[in-house]
C-alpha cells in the first residue's frame, strides 16, 4: 500500500509539474503576438503587414528547424559535457519513456521540446524589430532559419546543454536567458543593422530625424503581452511547478519590470524634458531582460535595483545608438543586447551567487557569446548581402514594404500617412 501511495503521489506531482510547464510554454508562445504588436506599433503604418508577416512566420520556422536539428544541437547529451559543439542526431524522439517520470520528474520529453522551441523562435524576433522597415523579406527569412536552427542552439548548448560554460570551475549562470536568448538575438540584430544601414531620412546632414511609430496603443498592448508571457518565460525556467521557487521568480520578474518602467520614466523626463511613453515601454522590457539571468537568485531589493539600473540604461542606450547612427526602430539593441549583458553580469553583483569569481564567469559568457554570434552572424549577413542582397530598393522603402513585398496594406480604408 505504501508503494502504491508513493507511486500515486509521484504521478500526481509529475502531472502538476508537466501542466505548469505546458502553461508556461503557452505563455512564451503568446510573446510572439507581443513582439508583433510592439514592432508594428513602433514602426510606420506602411510597413505593418511586413512586420506581422515576419512575426507570424518566425515561430513556424523556429519550431520546424528546432525539430530537425536545433533540439539535438542544444541538448546533445552527456557525452558532450564541457564541449563547444555537439549533435546527437536529427529529428526528435518518439520513445514512449519520454512521456513518463522516467524522462524527468518535471515534464515529458514533448513538453521539454516545445518549451525550448518557443525560446528558440523568440531569439529571431529580436532581430526582426531592429532591422525593420528596410530589409528584404527573403533575406531576413534565410537569416532567421540559420540563426534559429544553428547559431542559437549552439550557444544554448554551452550552458543549458552542459557545454563549456557550464563546466567551468565557477559555472556561468543564466537562469532564463539574458545572454543565451536576449543578447544572442541582440548581437544578431546589431550585425544586421550595421550591414543594412539606417532608414532613408533618419540621419540627414548629421542631424537625427525622429521617425515615430504609427500606433502607441498597439505598442502598449505588445509590451503588456510580453510582460504576461514573461511569467512563462521566467516562471517556466524553474522547470517544475515548485511553489516556492515559481512564486519567487514571478515576484522578482514583476518587481524588475515595474522598477524598469519607473526608472525609464524618470530618466526620460529629466533628460528629454518630457515623459516618453516609448521609453517607459522599453523600460518595462529592460527590467524584464535584466532580471532574466538571475530571477531565481534575487530578493525583492536586488530585483528592484536591477530593474532601476536596466530602466535607466535603456534610455541612454537608445540615445547613444542614435548618436552613432545605428538605426534601431524599436530599441531592440538597447533592451535585449545592452540590458541582456547587464542582467548577465548582475548575477555576479547581486543575489545568492554574487562574488568576483561568479562575475568573472559571467563576463566570460558575455564575451564568448559576443565573439561567436557577432562573427557568425556577420558572415551570414555578408554572404546574403553579396549573393541576394539584404535591402529593398529606395523606391520600395519609401513606398512601404507592405506594398512592395506583399502587395497589400494593413489599413486600406484609412487615409495614407507616412
């Protein structure tokens, strides 16, 4: 009877854990709608269909490529512990043992795969916003396929798959992906923006000409969908329904997001003389990205400090990139790259793992990711630029990518505005 009771408890716990992981997977999935809404709102109406198209097809490409190669590239198995690269095969398993606690007490094989596939697709959406309004659709889709299918899983393997960053004397720590997801996407975005160049009219006679987005309501909806999705992004990264740890992570996540919003409001109000809604929205995201690496390690005070610093950084980072003529329409570089780096380093400064050795390990992770992703994506962009081109024609950019790339408009019954 005792054995039966123990088995029943184990099965119930397994079901509860797996249910939470499936809910978290669904929350991460809804983040793609958040990215689509945010990017569309912060860009011009004539490019809305293009933004929606990219953010609709990226999850599909991400899931398929992650099925074919990404999952086994990111999690190649114990034989590749401490390695830089590993591949355990192609495709995904249909072994029935993967549907039982024999695989993992927290989730089934299928849930594990789908949760991680949602993360993979998220990395490419970061690139989408930064290169918006002037990139050729075909070139972006080719880049995204290679980026999600190969580059992202390789970096993920270094830590989450037992690779060399996880095998250091003081292991690199990235709870939910400040580096592995956000700065990986950020480095791919930065190289893409450099190869593309700025939008027409953005920098004229050494002056910065603002190109405002067409829908602040849409942008705000996108950010709140992302904040909602982050409960799954960070909460699901506990990899079980552990009540104490999941609730802690949701609290630290929300505190950092809230502090990021407040810091961005104050910084933009003082420096720009007006409270800027786009800065506040990006401040929320900055706090979320900043806490992601150590959401399970922080207390309330550390979470607020990380959010405040992230929300301040993002304002001045947006201004800095504009000053050096790096044209990022949605602030993706500032949110995901800059705050992703800060959030990763913050693990060595705040919380349970704070210390010099941990900070050094975090720095090694940041630098190795920058070197690899920066080099690999630069090579891909270079080859695509030379072979098929990456930028639409000036006429198409001026007219809008909706008509040029898709032959349709997002708002056909409304008066045309630039």
